[in-house]
DNA sequence: ATACCTGCAAAGTCTTTGCCTTAGG
DNA sequence: CCTAAGGCAAAGACTTTGCAGGTAT
C-alpha cells in the first residue's frame, strides 16, 4: 500500500482521500473489477462519485500502476499491476464467472521472440480461455 | 461461402440479400472487424443498415459461425470461425494497428489440460500481445 | 400464407467532458 | 496560494429494442 502511494507521490499525484480509498479497494480484489464494481463498493459509495473513480483509474493507468483489461463484453476491467499480476483468466461464457489462473506464464518465451522479430517494445499480453463451466453444462 | 450459407440454412436462417452480402464482406477480411467497419463498407453501405448488420452478426454468432473479440478498448470486433482462424494478435497501443500472428497455437496443450482439470467444455481462447510498434517508438 | 427479416427511430448503457468548487502541497 | 482533484450535470459513443411493413420459404 505504501509502495503504491509512494509511486503516486513520485509521479506528482496528490494523495487524496479518494485515491487512498480506491487503491485500498483495488488491493483487496482477487479479480479485475469494473468501474461499476468500484462505484458500488461500500468503502467508496459514500466518499466519492463515479467521475472521481473514473479519473483516478486513468491516472493510475497513466503512471503504470494499473492495467486495463478488455475481456468483458461490455466495459473494461482494471487490476493493479503490483506483485504477481495474473495475466491469464478462465471465463465461463454462460454464467460469466471469471477466475484467475495461477500458472506460470505460458507465452513468456514467445513474447520475447516477438519483441526481437517485430521491434515492438513494452510488450505484455492478455490471455483468456473461454468455455462452459462444469456447473453450467 | 457456400459452406457458410449451407450452415445458415441448416440453422433455419433465411438467406437474404443482407446475409449473403455480410458473409461476403466478412470472408474477405484479414482481421476482425467492428460493426462500424461493416456499416461503412462499400458493399454494405447501401444495401442494409446498422441494425440489420448488428442482428445478422448476432445470428451468426448464435449459430457458431462467428467469433466476438473484445480486445479493442471500445466495442467488439468479429471474425468468422471458418478455416484457419487466428486467435493470436499483436496490437500497438499507440497507433492501434492490429496484426494477426501466423503462428502455431502456443497454448493448445494448456487448453487441453485446463479442460481436464476444470471440467470446462467448449474451450477456446483469445491471446493478445500489446506493446508499442517500431514506428511509434 | 406465415414466420422471419428490415429499417427507422427511440431508448438504454456506460464512458467522457465542462465547469465551477474544494482542498492538497 | 496555486494547481490538481472532486462533484454534478450534460454530452457522447455504441448498443439494443419496438414496431410497422417487406420478403424468403
């Protein structure tokens, strides 16, 4: 938590009540969350409105602390980049549940090769497996 | 083309002018396209409107001929599932260009393991690499 | 003949911006 | 103090739906 706030300070963000609350909520998430998820979170509902969350998320993204994911049909989801970020997810197309896969990155080597072959920099990836889960089948 | 239309017939879709035109345009695409891309395509612009394309895409998705992808920040993109579908893409976060990677699927084995371990069925995946391309850097 | 399909317009949903106020450094 | 951040309301950008009329089978 302090690490994150220090990075914010270093990047000239002001440490406001909203920022600390949002970072706090983001830290306790096991899965990526949407803007709407945050808006309705009890710790945020009363202290800041949607616009503040929206802009704060973008600031965090700009300074490289937050990753935006696009796997939901409608709307982005966000996850902190700190620590052991998961980049692989398993999603049921029927009930919509998402689980992070706790596996070694299966495309790390490929990513390095791509960087070499294509000249792309700052490579990262997003890998989602979709299917129908055991319950829904 | 005939294969696709036959599948449509088998699934009780009516073979309308709009359907054949949309399938035709989809077949000539090398990359996934958005609803807006289709709407402005010269072969479609005059013969059908956005709603028709929207609903046709959903019908094609329902009968399993079309895949919906979510990698663009805003709005879905679609690609036919026929033949050698690409499931891996390389995307520049600055200029937004997308290229399909012509590589052997790097997660095929993992996908089979997942099916076995989790009980998921109908597994498929979406893998996107993001970065900054050589020109934009 | 009868479902299904189409087009237009309108309603939704979620994101983004303008502008004035508040408060961090 | 000075400038970034917050809040409200309104504008955007797409997507989705209702309904009347057209068309494939």
